[in-house]
C-alpha cells in the first residue's frame, strides 16, 4: 500500500511484483495441477479396482499383484518425461506448437 494522503492508501499491483507473479502463477497453474492430480488419483483407484477381480480370477496373491502394480507405476514414472518430450517433438513437426 502506498500512502497518497494522510489516511488514504492505494494498493498498486506493481508495489509488490513477487506477490503479483505468485498470484498469476497460481491462477494459471493450480487448475491444471488439480486436473493432473485427479487423473493420477483415478488411475490408481482403477488399478485397485482391477486388482479386486484380477487377484481372484487369476489366482494372484496380494504380493504378486502389488509387485505388478509397482512395475506398472515405476514404468509410468520412468517413461513419463521422455513420452512428453516425444509428443512435443511430434507436435512441433506437424506445426502444432505448444503454447
């Protein structure tokens, strides 16, 4: 806040540029991060629901299913960044520039 006259204060966006930048980043990134978080949550829930029938029908023990799910998520984490880089490079080659 900037004091213009005694008892009169004005708040300028440029008065605190770091707070303004944080607000802009939060406003643009948080909805996207929430969407990614919910997608990952639903993905893990789906693996859990699949495990209910899979362990019974295929006669898997809980340890075998847990090991398989761990391999799935390890592969997902390992290939997530190269996959995104490959998709971005393919989009650039077709003229679809990411913003």
